[in-house]
């Protein structure tokens, strides 16, 4: 009902109510920071989506062991990509704690038949398991009375089950590593049951990108395959008897999972993958995006929805943020139209900065502690992290022997993390006699330059103990920083890389015939880099940092010898890495707890990330948050970062329109946590509303473009605060104007390189300055002092959220006052208001 049609008494009451509301609005204080952290879900909230596709199967009685009471649950069987999948089991209590008895064996297989795979189609074998065949494809003659197919072999060799790939020739020996090896297979030959019959593991599943020989999720429209290829997870329970009835407690079981009797006990789970292949037509206009790995998983999920019903396709190339910024600041005719960075683009380039994702850097770990099971919780102080980053543990530099003792410059130091008194004080479960070499090898660091690397160094510098250690002050137990790192000034400078500064070489040798062959390794071999954070998380899931320090014969090498990695033994795997929370979540890693500025140990939950965002100051560009560990208090996680889409305003109109659509999708449907294509994968925190509004405002300004005459007053089309902002926000809330209709699917992977319409990864755009050690600048923004007002507005794509909220409050106040007065004064004032609005009068 209109005000004009109300009775007088109701009109008076309405007017008084509006005036009271206006007064209340004027008195309510604004938020203290530019971004409010609303109550947020846990960072693992999307696990609920995974559980929707969980499947539980029961075992069956075998010839010697009864598995009919065993239940195995695979907690995600749909929307899979290269990732970790949780597997849990429960059954009757076991009667023995003997090694190599009462365990599960798990493998991934392909197979187009409805009943599941054949054993020749399974990735299995080449796992070291002492002198037994548990993890091999070998079937020694006479060990299985039910074996018929592979019972004979040429004299002097054992029968084996060949691996048959989707495309290609089968393997021709039991050690053929053509398709997978002991260091990259995902097979799990020995997952111990607890004595109460329970257990759990995270299994690494591979898509067709990582394992083309399995072809999981592969589509090929040209060949008529329009639905993703289904694969299978096969679980084989093992009790206390081998197929021939042997049950030696002293030795445990010895036979392969692929032996016929064991294979007959299999439990088969269908595994449905997201499509792997080009799901976006190639004839669409390509819009290139380049930059931070923080957005890789998100944009990979969004791509198919962005492609649906639109004229353009987006390709994303992962690169160091410093390189991405240079392409925006000094563009060429082939430069991408949008960069993803953490630190802003400063200077004369007119750009918008739109927040698109909130995530964090974390220490992800996988640590098997022998028969004790897995380590789930670790606390790491900034000083411990400083020790790990500076090669200050002797075992991170060389493997100690009588011939190769502790290097002189590390004589006073704890040999490894696991025997460091500081580590044991924080983690009392390790306060026991443990050999230093039984801890994890060196922590995995990424090779490329990145803004988040500088964030980690600033975190260490924000802590007094860690900063003093980097300066050269010993810890309370006498441990000092590796002296080769002192000249780098890491107590003050925050480089965007992780230098390997120790030149120590260690010579190893092996005898072949009458010759002694020698080869040397250094810090790079003992503490190798990962290609990126995703690759680091994958290495951790496989339980090894990939260190190569053991000699092996290689007649093709100049010295006749090469360096190889030691075998990864199931039950003894240990690895950790600095990775983004998204990659850690993807592969089911555990998170180490780190202290924030209050000294409280926290993990990267969504709530902790948004609390950190709320306390971040602006960088040198107003409205662009600077990750600042020193401000991470009151439950905030200290290594939180925000990814921004940075786009120049002087691009052609059609390009600006497409990139604006990407930003709007990122700020709208793209912030819904989940596993479905188009959603925000686990490991991100959904952006608070103020940030989403900021992104929508930046998208509007980008689409309007650069004003034709900078000195002219803004027109309706070029106004920074034009009326289209509200419409865009409304459209995004309802899923409109996003280029996606909720249909379609996305490709998997996005494994640290370029993704094109969901097609996969190619490693990004190389640049010589991205090599480790190439830059020592901070690379992550300024100290928090905003630049000039005009410069900040032009660079950030609009006012800060706090400023916008202030303006909105006073505009709304004016509306309420006007409404109240109108209701009280009646038609005369209404007619006066209309006339004045029509004439544009002000006085």
C-alpha cells in the first residue's frame, strides 16, 4: 500500500518509525576493519558432499579366514579428480599383532565391464616389502592351489601377472616400470588393521592426466566417448593365512594380492571421475589468465560453468605472481588480460583489483609411526620452521656415516627435527629414544617464486625467537642457523623464493666388478624442491620428499652411476611440505598447528582464515589486503592470503566484458563450497560479503573501461559508482550473468600448470627470473599505508568495503529521513520532491 493511501494516523506512525530507524542507523558503529569476517564454516565443510557418494561393502568368507564381518567404506566415489580419498574399515578384533598379518591391500584399476576390473588392469606391483611378494605382481609357483592362469614361467623365473594398460603393450617382466614405479605408484600393499579390527587410510586416486594408462575420467568425443571412463577401487583383505594354508606367525604373509585366492576375496568400488578432456569447444574466443597457484583448483572447478552458454573460454596458466604482475605492468600483444596475484600491481597502470579467493599456506604432513599408526597432530613453532627453511639440521644436508660425519658448521645442532629438544617439548609424544634418521627427510619447498613464500618469511620475522635465530642467535639448546644462510639477511628481507645456500657435497660410491664408481650429492639432492605446492602435497601423500642420495649403477651416465631415492616402505612413510591449504585438503594431508600473533596454536579453518582477513591492513593499494602475520590475533590463522584478479582497463570492450564475467562468477556462484563442477573446492574459505561486493564493483568498473578523457567528469557509462553495481550483485545472487547455467562438468587435475577449458596442465609460462634465488624482493605488498586517494581508487576498482558501507549508511539514512518526512508532510512534500528531482534543482 502506498503512503498516500494510508490513513493519517498510520502515516504519522510510519513516518515516526522511519525517522527512528534512521536515527538508529546513524548511531550504529561501522565495523572496525574494512572486511567483516562473518561466522564461517570449517574449511573441511565440503566433506559433506563427498560423504553423499560414500559406499560401504562387506567382505566374504575365504577358504581360511572369515571376512564376512568386515565392512569397508570408501568415503567419496563421485566427482573424483587426482586427489586423496578416505577409506575406513571395521571388523572383528584380531588375535595377533604380528607384522604382515591382518591388513588390507588397495589398488586402482580400469575396466569397462560392469562387473569390475580384471587383475591385469590394476596398478599394483613394484612396492618394496622386504623379501616378500605382498606388493609385487609375482606369483611363485606352488604358492596358490587355485592359481591356473599364471602357474608356469620360463625356467629360472617366477610367474607374474602382467599389467595391461588402456592403450599400449602389456608389461613383459615383473619389474617393468614402463607405466608406474615404486616411487610413484598409488598401490597400498600393507594397511594394518588395529587389534580392535578398525583402521583408516587416505588413498591417492589418479585421473587420466596423471595415469593415462588407466584413463580414469577420460572423454573423447571424436571417438564417441562422451561420458567419463569409470574406474574401480579394489580392496583385498588379508588375514593370517596365505593361499596354501601357511600361517607362520614368525614370518607373516608373503603372497601377492593378485594371486588368485587372494584376488577372489576382493571388494570392488566403482569410482566416477569428473571428465578429463576438452569440455569447452575450441572455436570459442580464448581469454588468458595467468598467476597464483592459490586460484588453480578454484578456476579449474569454475571453467566448465564459465564456458557454458558463453562466447569465450578461459585458459589459466599457473606462474609466479611477480611474473604475472610484470605482464600486466608491461603488456605485449600476447599478454594475458588478467593476472592472479596476492600483492597488488602498483604504479601507473590503470587496473582493477578484484578479490576472488581466500586460502592459506600450511604445513601439510603424512607421518606413519610404525605399528603405532599415523601421527595426526604436530605443533611447529616459527623457530622450528626457521631451522627447516635454512638447512640447519645436518640430516637435511647429508646422510651421516663414519665416513661422512656432521659438517663442521653444523656441529652444535640437533641432527634432525625429531631429536630437537624444542620439537620434543612441543610434541611430547616424541619425547623418547628415537634415531635421528627415523624422522621425515627435509621439508619440501616449492621451486618457483611466489608471494606466499615471502609471506612465510615475514611470518618468521614477526616472531622474536625465529627472527633472532635467523640473525645468528642460538636457541636455548645451543642450535644455530646454518652459517651459509647468514649473508642472505633473512631476518630482514623476505624473498619470494626458498634458497638452498649450503654448498656441502657428500661423495658416495659403489663397486661394480673391479671398479669403484663415485658420485656426489648436495643439499639440492638431499632436500629437493617440488615443482609447485600441488606437487609438494602429492609427494607428501606418497610419503617421501624424493631425496636422491643412494648410488645405483647406470652405464649410460658418465661415471657409470646415478643417484636414486631409497625405497618407500609402507608403514614407515613420513613427509611434510609447505603447501597451500587447498592442495593439502585435496590429498587428505594433516595440518600442523602454527602459533598466531597471540601465541595460540591454530589450524587453517575457514573461521581462522576469515578472522585473519578481517585484521589485514591495506597494502600500498587501497582496498587490496596485505597478508600480515603480525596482525593475526584472536583466533586468526597467520599464513592467510587473498588472491586478487588484476585486469587493465584499456583492453578491448569484449575482453573486458568477458573478464568481468569471470570476476562476477568468482564472487557469486564460485564461492559456494562443494565438490560439484563450478563450486569452491575444500581448502578455500568463502569470501565475506564485503569482499564479494568489492569484486562485483571492480567487475562493473572493468566492463565500463577507462574513461575517454581522464580530465572530464565521469559520465553515466564511465562513473566509478554507477548504478550497474547493484544489478550485477543481484544477478550473481540468483546465478544470472555468470556464463553458467548450472549444467556441465569440469575436468579434474589442474595440477599446477595451465588449464584450458578443463583440459589439464602444461606447466605454465616459463620465465628465467622465476628460478629459485632469482629475486629477493618482498613481492607481497607494502606495509599497510594506503597510497593517494585517487591512485587507490583507480587501482583497486572502487572504494574499500568500509568506505562503501559508510556511504551506503548515509544514503540509506537520507532515504529513511525523506520517507519519514514524506509520510508526515503529505502530498505537498511528495509533489515538491518529484518536481525538484525532475528539474535537478538543488536549492
